[in-house]
């Protein structure tokens, strides 16, 4: 129930539609009831059981009551018979029935329109909330959770909510009104028979509720397996070249088929339970109706109540109409279980709190004037396993500091701490003497440009990829950045120039081209602090030389932290830090480290 109420809470902005919805639902049910009560005079005409009064009837005085409506109809009905005959009365009843059913469906349509507005709004709100939360979560969250499963939650789970929970709004809010209205009329027709009906209905409700409880377990299992399937599909599409290179297609197909078989079996078990609800409900409904016919028919035949034969037939017709909304409610509750599982998986994301958050008293970073400082920094991705161990160094404004060393030493982690993609486990990072934790992350990142070893590009045009995150950028500025990154000439040779779409993750480009576009994006931002994480690693020798010249010009009088495996790209750095095992094992200029006498930097240099 808690999950359902949280989903419904997304409809809060649409509460202004509630009075209109309740009104049109009430009118729809009302005209539906009037339509069926017309069966009584219709049957009386056909059975010839109408007793005309000896004296003319008096027109009843108006009052807001069911009795007035009933007396008014009888007055008009009998007056028509007296003046125009039974055929005219029959015609009157039929026309009234058509008008009632027309009005019922007009108001029902209006109710569905209102629910469509609410339904689409709730789903939009859910998707927006999930995406916004994902954007806010820290970088580590995405290494701990499979990307395919997260995508599954945003797509399939939200779709399940729409198909089951949101679509149930119609049932949950309309059908109870219908049932209450119909039972009110049934009580007016025969209190004794309706009381008997209410005694036997709980048994069928108990059986249906037992089925519904079993559905949730199967629904949870199917959603989890589906998330795994999408994760496998995403990994396969991303790594298709590697898969083919290692002839791993058959092995992956077997694994994927195994997952889809598990999903099919889990889904089958769930559907068996879900589909059983409807036939069981229908069988129970017919059984209840048969019991009512037996009991009610005996009352009519024994003349133990004021219920006439035509009223009893109408009673049965009215009660049969209750079966439809009752069945709809039981089916909706069984369907809702799937949606609630999807809701729980979505709320797991919404309830996740970003580890990197601005402090309540965080301040804006308005300028960068002095230095970046790492002060005795420790960091762990997993508890008990230090990735960084007591890192301390400074980068003065305008200085270029390079990080080198074996893979896995912690270089990229150091770079990630400056823009607060992560926070240190111990120690602190300072900008102009201010702990970055006391600064608003958005204001901190405004001063930074990042080009990573993995070129992150988007399925968009070259122009939009370079201008990513910036608005109202001129073509001249884009071209200037592209020229600095040595990618302008390549762009002009593409099919549509800067308007060329580069495919998913930039797959239409080579590795070197992708990295040069990433560098152009960093250049365009023109930040005061540049973080280059293996930004030239995928370039060929000629491109690397040209880009390096451009980067040297770009980095002049600019604060930068450069991570590189190719030592030739960082020889002009003001200081080089050699990182190994999460510690700074050597530091100095290129010349100092080369002449250090057998140090790690010298060995790395000789290897290259």
C-alpha cells in the first residue's frame, strides 16, 4: 500500500481535476442506474401487469429525493398510457433508455479524458524524477549498479506502472462508486435479498485475495531477471567487436538464452496466477447470481416480500452489472502487483541519496586565484582497501603538474577528487585554501574542463558534441576550438561537416577522432583549471604531435593536471608526480627524475 500511495502522490499536481472527475463519474453511474431501472416499467408493459388508477394522478411536488424522481416518472408514464396507450408508453421508455445510456457514456468519456491527463502526467513525473535522481547520484553509484538494470527501471518498470497501477485509477476510483450506487438501489428494491447477497460475497473476495498475494513474489522475480537481460544486451552491443574478435558469440548466446528461459518460466508462472483470477472470479460471480436467483425467486414465488416478478428480473439485471466492476477490481488488484514491484525498484533509485552533496552552508566559488592543494588524502572505493594513501601536493595557479605511473596506481582517482566526483575518505582537497566540501559543486566545476581517457560522446552532431553543456555558442568559437584540437580539417571532410551525426558514443569515428573532439570540447569551455586524463592516448604519432603543440599553447598560464602514460607528452610540466600503489613515490621535473639514478620514472622512460 505504501508503494501504491507513493505512486499516487505523483498525481498531486492534478488534484484540481478531482471535483470534476467525481462529478462526471457520479453522473455516469446515475444515468446508468436510471437506464436499468427502466426495465421495470418495460417489463410491466410486456407482462401486462400495469394497474391503471381509477382517478387521475396528481403531479408530485419537487424535492431532492429518490422518491420524487420515482413518483414523477410514474406520473408521466401512467399519463402517457392513459392518453396515448401502451405502445406510446413503450416508445417513451425506449427513448428514455437511449437518452440515459447516451448521457452515461458522455460523462464516462469525460471521466476517461480527465484520467488520461492524470495518467500521462504521473508517468512523466515518474520518469522525470528517476532521470533527475540518476543525474544527481555520485559517480560511484554507476559502477556499483549495472547500466542495463538502471535502463530497465526507467523503461520497463515505469511501463509496468503505467500498464497496471495508473490504468487501475479508472477501476479504483470509478468502480467502487458504481458498486455503491448499484447496491443503494438494490437495497431500496429489496433489503432482505441484498442482505443475503452481502453475506455470500466475502467468500469469493477471500479466494481472489489469496491469488493476488501470490502474484507479487512472481512479479518481483520477473522484473529482476528482465533487468539482467537488458544488462546483458547492453554489454553485448557495447562490446560487439571484442565478442567477435574472440569468437564468443555462441557462448554469449547460450548465456543469453539461459536468462530468457528463466524469464519465460518466471513470467509463465506469474501469468498462470494472473489469468486464473478472471475465470475464478467469473465462476464465483455466476455462483453468487445463481444463489440470489434461488433465494430471490423463492421469495417471489412464496409471496414473502413486496418484490414483484418484473422487479426481481430487474434486480438480477442490476446485480449482474455489479459483477462487471467487481471483476474489474479483482483483475486490477492482480495486475497492480506487477506495477508495485516496478514501483519498488524505481523508488530504490529515488530513495538513493547522492554521496556528493552540497553542505547546507556551502558557498559559491567566485574566482580561482591561488592554488589547488591535496592535504594528506586517503580514499577507498571499498571499505578496508585504500586506493590513495596520504597524498599531499600543491598545484599553483598557472602551473602544470603531471601524474605518471603504472596503471591502477590511483592517478585518475586523484583527478576525480578535484571536481568532487568523489570525496576523500580522509584528508581534504583545497582550492584557494577552501575545502572543496564547503563549496557548491556546480560553482566549483564551472572553473574546470575535463578530457578523459574514455571519450564520452553522444548520438548527436559534431557541433553539439563540442558545444555540450554550453548555450548560444557561435560557429566561429566551435571552429576555433576544433582547430586547436587539430580536428577541424577532419570535420570539414565529413558528410555534413559540423552537422554530421557521429552515432552512438561516436562509433562512426576512430578513437583518435573521438579524443580530439573531447579535447575540442574542453578547449571551448576555456576553463581556468584543466584536467587531462590520458587525453592523447588514442592519437597516432602525427596527430599527437599536432595536438600536443596545440595543448601546449592552450595550457600556457593555465592551471592543469595532466595524466599521461606517454612521458613525451608531459616533459615540459612544471612538476611530475610519480604515483605507484596509491602513493607519491617520486616528484620533480623531467630532468630531475631522469637523472635520479634508477627511479621508477627513469625505468618507465627507458621502456618507452
